[in-house]
């Protein structure tokens, strides 16, 4: 199947699920200008993946294609029931909104095709932490029950947030495609989700100000500007580079995400990434996998502000109750997909609830009490919805501490100068036009305020992990400021259009427009450097992600294919132990078969201690190099190992490799060149 047909099949599956969930989407977002059409696909993936996970975690139904299709069928029945209850309304929406529905579907398809095409120039699932993410997906694909096995620590389950990888596995099973292809299709899907969900948020945020249908073009423009800023925007690092170097001949795109360490010294290794960088480097990490769910969550919060009257009716109470369930489910998923997002967006929800209650109740105590009760109920439901995950997850954080480093003040405008200008402009507008303050202005104010809080926190405190000596505040800054960037991107077009449309002074308006266009030009130039640097865009290779393995380790590649095609379940296979970000642990990562120890520093990170990783490092070396077959057999039984892999990296890592003893302990079930797989005989 050629790549276009692969992308088309992927679109049909995801789009079909979105169509199924349209009645539920209209229920949640009936007050939206576009009725939340583009969010239906995200809702579908959320609901189906959650119930697959829940049934598998409770050991009710195993993780199989049949289970997934059963859930899809039940979801179809439920949405059909909703459709029957509002048939006239839905038919009317399809008739009156078909143009915007078609536009959003076209935007989704174009974004999906575009990023799939980009990935085709460098599809290899190799480098950075792709082995980790791909290994999670492959382990989940082999699992019957959850939590899935840790492919890099045999006998243990994954002690990491893996729900986003499970959603990838769900779509992989639904499509029937090779995971080496769906990895790249998932990257394209996340890009398309981000583009369209940002469009929905930005257009609806602006639409409330322009209720006249004649303003549709402005609403679409606001949505597209939002989509482009969130999905393809960068920071002002290119402007800084141009001012200091007067050209872009040596510009290196990762510097925009490592700026402080670049200038401040190696001791303060900070990370301040944003979505485009994540899309470019293509690590299928939790913060990226959770981005569509974050955008859905923020859209749900926005929907609370679209109530026409502060008076609570029976209908609004019912609508809000189901939205609260949606909020709680999303918070639960945040726990399991990217835990850092939970406190951030729980705070957003709490502040939004507090504001709305102050507008409804006359007495502050009543507003505070109602907000606290709502927050506790949603928190309780979120914990309940994610309870099976918490029962198996061991928190390895070591608390918080005061940071030893602070970013030089002059560097912060390079990273945050654009949102700073917008924030100051918006604050000035709020004082100048108090009588024209809108409900949606409060949404923007909450998001902007929390975003600045997220930027300031790593300047004073950080969450302690194993990198406290060399990368003290790196992870804290990374996870917090990533969300700040997203929220700034979502609100920036609204702020610009809101202020400009109310300016009467032509000179001030011209100056503001000029300043915005100048800064946006440097923000918009970043994709050119990032995409061209990483992908080259000269040699299209296709969407298959294991081409590098076939080229660099041809015999190992054939062995891995044999394991993928012939071994069911998750028996333990022994392979060489190696360091993170290398090609070691390629067998377990590419097959989902657990090994005794894979990337040992990552296991140190996930377990909070190096004791187990250190012990297993020596044991694996003994298995390959020990002279005594009986000693080796005992070690293999200790970890219930079934297969021994001897390939290029094993021969490189263990110079005293004793292969003769494996002939006594088992038999060769696969051989290609110098690569062999031994199956142990009981």
C-alpha cells in the first residue's frame, strides 16, 4: 500500500470515529460557533481508549481488536440514542453548518497529509527517546491486561504515564497496520488534532464577539491564526540570533529550546520546548500525546462561559453536570498521559469555576463554597476514574526544592517577549475599556495569568528527580513552560483582534499592527529552519520507521522481524544492556518483548533508584560471558528468560561472549549472518 493510501485509511478510521461521536460532541459544544465539530475525533479517541484501558485494568475484557470493536459498537449505539433524542436539531445543524464542517474536515485532512509527508523524509524510529516511546506502544500491543509489561525491566510493569501510548496502540489495532507505520501516522494525527482543535478554540473565543454571520471570515481568520501559532509557532530566538549575527547561515533550531544553557553555563541545563519542536523531533512523548486532550479540556472550560444567562436552570444544570463528568474524565486521563498537566489544568478549571460562581451568587461565601464543592467532586471523580492506574504506579519524585539557578532577566524576553507584549497590551485594554469587558476576556485573563505563573515557578522551585545535579530544573521548566506556550498561542490572536478592533486612533493601531507583524514574522520563520534542518526535504523515504534498522543492522533486522511475526505473548528475551539514547535495547523496543534490562538510566529515572538496574547490568553480562552453563541457566531461570539474542551489539558489548554454552542450553531458532536467536530448552 502506498503512503497516500495509508494516510487515507488512517483518516477514514479516525474520521469515521469522529462522525460516530458527533451527537455527543454537539451535546457538549452546542453553544459553539462550529458546534465543536473538529473535537469529535478527539472525544472518540478519548472515550474508546479509556474504556479499553478500564476493562483491561479491571481484568474484565482483554486488550484485543474484538474488545475495541465491541466498545466502538456500544459507543455507536449510545450516540445513535443521543441522535434520536435530538434528530431535528442535528439535521438542522448539518444543514446550516455544513460549510464550516467541510472546512474543518478539509483542514484536518490537509494537516494530516502535510505532516505525514514531512515525516516521510525522516521516518526512522531512532534517536532521542523514540525507542522508549515505540517500546511502550509495542509492549501495549502485546499486552492482554493492564498495566502493560515494562519492556526494559522484565517482571515489572510500566511505571510511567502510558495512556497516550495506549491510544496509539488502540488505533494501531483498529487499522491493522504495522506499528512501524502507525508511529509516524500518530505523529501526523497529533499535528492534525492540534491544528484543528486550536482552530476551534480560537475561532469560538473570537466568535462570541462577532455574532453576526457576516463576520464569518474574521472568525475563520482568528481560528486559523490560532491554529498556526500553536502548531507551527516558535519563540523570538530567531530574532535574537539575527540581531547578534546579522544572518541565519549557522542557525541551529534546537538552540531555541535550550537558550539558557547555551549562554548561562552547563550547570543550568534548562529545557523550554514548544509543540513544533516536538512535532519535528517526533518523540511520541506524553506531553505531546496529551496535547489534543488538553485542547479538548480548555474547550470544555470555554463552553462554561458561553451560557447566555447567569441564572441556573434545570437544562443548564444538566448540561453542566455532563460537562463536569467530561472535565473529571480528562483530568483522570491527564494523570495517566502526562501527570504534570493535571495540576496546571485543575488550576485553570478551579479559577474558571470560581469566577463563574462569583457572577451567579450574591454572597462571596456561597460562591467560594460552591466552587470548593465542585472542585472536590471533580477531583474525587478524576481519582476514581484513574484509580487502577494509581494502584500500580509508584511515585518516584523526591519533593520540591529551591532552585540554585535563575534565568538572567535579559534572556526571558527572548523566550517570552511576544506574550509579554500581548499581556501588557491586554492589561492596558482591560483598564481602558472596563465597560466593554466580555465573559471571554476572563477566560483569556485566567489562561494568561496561569501561564505567567508557570514561567515563574521554575525560577524559584523545582521538582526533584535523578537529574538534580546536572539538570536541576530542566524537567520542571520543560513541563510547565510547554503548557504556557500553548495557552499563549491560543489567546494571542484573540488579544490582538480584540484590541485592534477597539482602537480608534489610527497611528496607535498602525504601530500595534506593525509590531505584531514584525514579531510574528520571526516566530513564523522558525519552522523553515527546524523542518529543513531535521528532514532535509530532498529524499522521501516513506512512512515505514524501521528502514534504518534494515540498513544499519540488516541481520538484526531480519531477526527482529522474525520475533514480531512468530512470537506471541511476552516471553522474556535477553539482549545487551546499553545507555540511553543509543541503539541498545533495540530488540525489546521494536518487538515489545521484555528484556532483563534495557536503557538502564531510564529505568533509574522510572524507579527512583539505580540499585535494580545496577544489579541487572552485571547479571546480563554474566549471562553472556560466564563460562559455566549451569550458572547461566540459573540466572536465566531467575528472570524466566525464553530467548537469547546474539547480534551486532551483543558481540560489541560483551567481548568475552561465550556462545558455545547457549548451544548446550537451547537451540537456534533463527539465524542470519552473525545474528542468532537461541530458544532455551527447559
